[in-house]
C-alpha cells in the first residue's frame, strides 16, 4: 500500500517522528495499526451493548456514538 502526503504533511510527520524518536514510516504505520485496534475494540463494545440493551448500556452506547460523531462535528450538545 502506498500513501501520498503533501510536502507540508511530510514535514509535519517528520517533525513529529523526530520528537518521538522514530522515523515517519514507523510513525504512520503505528498510528494506522492503533486506529485499526481501536476500531475493533469500539465495534466489539457496540456489539456487546446491542446484545444486552439495558438502560445503562444504551446510555453508554449513545455517549460513544456522540463522542465518535464529535470527531466530525464539535457543535452538538451531549446526548443523555
């Protein structure tokens, strides 16, 4: 797989990697693998919550979904 970045993005990644004591390729690979791992955990948690729809788990799921949607839009009020 190849990923293409702008010169500015490459410069930012290089700077972050230098501060982290690694190279940009490992930085990006580690970040992508963490994303995959977190996505798997999130999906498993949602499946568990849906398998036992109690009041508490539904509230928790609403909070997760709100937090996830908050990554895209920051102006929405919290869901209770």
